[in-house]
């Protein structure tokens, strides 16, 4: 039986798909997002911070395995 994806997992996959296009000008995307309410930028910052935290944890766990 396949596990049902959470709302957060679905959003993460949509974000990853949306920005994975290497022809997409991320600076232009940022310019368009800049006119949105500040809460959007704050929430995107939270996502990036959480991503970095998880990546560091994965890196630490991988490098400490067997030590």
C-alpha cells in the first residue's frame, strides 16, 4: 500500500519542480516575488532555513557513521 503524501510533501515537490528548470531566470522570479506581501518572503526564508538545517543534519549523520 502506497503511503499518502502530506500537504507539505506535495508542496515541496511542486516547489522543486517549479525551480528545477535551468532556463528559469531565478533573479526575475525574485523580482516578481518582491512585490508580494512581506509574509511570503518571510515564509520562503523559513523554508530555506529548514532545508539548510536538514541538509547539515544529513551531512553530519553521513560523515559520523561508523566513527
